[in-house]
C-alpha cells in the first residue's frame, strides 16, 4: 500500500512547492490538496463537531497549487482531494486538468466531489438539491473533451456543441477519476463514472462498503482513503483490505510543525512494516 499526505495549502503555512519536495524526499508516493474557493460568512451549513478551521477559507487556488507542487518535484503524484466540480465550469476545468497532467509528465490524480457547504455551492449558481446529477454530467463532459478531437455534450445541466480543446492529458485516456465522499449513494457514483473510491477515514463502515463496491463492479476499481491517523493498526486494516493508497492529513502550519506530523505518520508506517 502506497502512503501519501493531504494538505490545505494556505498562504500562512509551508508553501505547496516546498511541501511537495519534502513529501517526495521523505519517500511518499502522493500529495493531495483540498479545495474551497471561499467560505460564506453566514456559516449556515453545519460542519461536523466544533468550529470550522480557518484553513478552509485561506487556501490557494487548487490548480495553481497543483502546478507549484508538480513543478517542484519529479516523481510525486499530485492530486485534488477533492476538486469541487459542482462549483466549476467543466470546459475550463478540463483544460486545467489536462494542462497539469501534461506539465507534470502524467502525474495528476483527479479527485472529485460535490462538497458539503450548501451556501458555497449556491454562490456559484449551483442548486444543492441537484448537485450529484450536475457532478456526473460535468465529469462525463470533461471525459469527452479529453478523449475526442471534436467534443460535444448535451445533458440537462451541461450543454455544448462541437469544440476543440488541447492539450489532451498525458495519461490515457485521462487521469484517474477518484470519487470522494462517504454518503449513502457515493458508491453508485464510483460505479457510474469513477476509477477509484476515496472515502474520508472513519473508524467503522468503510471496509465493508469497499468490499460491497468491489463485488458490484464490472471492472477494476482502486480503493484509497484520506485522513488516516498515524496508527499502524489502522493502516494494517486498510492494507489487508486491498487499499492501494492511504493519505494522512498534515496541518497547515510552519515547517517545524509539519515535519513533526510527517515524523509521526512515518513512524506508524515503519511500525506497520516491522521496521
């Protein structure tokens, strides 16, 4: 099982390029970045338990961040964890995905999701009630742009006639589409348009749902998890269940704090491997 890290790249913490070099130098396989364009000050949508951390409204733009990380590294896979496609124009996003993939030499991983903050979606003109159908159409439309010389798409939410758009992604047919989320219908979306499922870590339920997903699938689907704790027993469970990648959240903080978080996670990985 590969290990990687996830990060909210903020303007007051370790920059994304420096963090990417650190992750690569320390032997990690991947680095995934979170996305929020903004957080509505009304704060009507609840956020789990406790207050929403300030990093949620201090992040850099996702694709600028990804470009910085890719340019600073040679082997590290860089990904979106997750890209809020319901808040993005699909033609522009298809161009950004393909550009990062080409400029990185085919190292991009496209994590997608519909998000949870209803006011944030509404500010982008998205009706939260139809966001899942919108996400599916936007992903399908992007796949058409990546794979067709003259692409068109006609759906309920996305509609465009023949277009030319280059570059095409370096990976064929396109970067892995990784569906994030833990909701009750997320595995249906993985089966419909995903290459992998990436739930947020939870102590119960994920392994059973992963087994059910694989039993339903008519093709190979990768499994990965984001937000694992620095705990060798937890890592062992995911490795035994056939998960390909486990990602650990790093704090948005100065270098010394980030390095200590790396150390804790890597100690857990070393214990898992009997080192």
